[in-house]
């Protein structure tokens, strides 16, 4: 489902994100509703701000990708 620009603009305002953060969220396959649901509340001090949360997701995915590439290289060398 394609989300309207209006929904993304509303999410950008509510989550206090910039254009780069919105582009990152789209690349990660997230939608505006998931971002707004992850806005930390005062009763949820363990939640990171949405901007930080996005960066953590990106770092985890990059780490997994690098590990897979390394494993594939090692397997090809072993053959």
C-alpha cells in the first residue's frame, strides 16, 4: 500500500524527523503509522526517540549484511 505524502508529512512533524530520516524509513520499508506508534511517551522511558530508533535499525541491518557477505566469501574460498 502506498502512503500519501500527507501522511508522511504528518509523521515528519509528529516524530520531529527531517527529509533524510523519512527517506531512511522508506528504504527500511517502514510506514508512517509504525513511526508514529513508536514515539516514546513519558511513561515509556526505555523507548528511544524515533530518529535514534531508525538509526539503530539501519545499523543492525548493515551489520547482518556484512556478516552474510563475509560468510559467503569464506564459503567461496573454502570451495
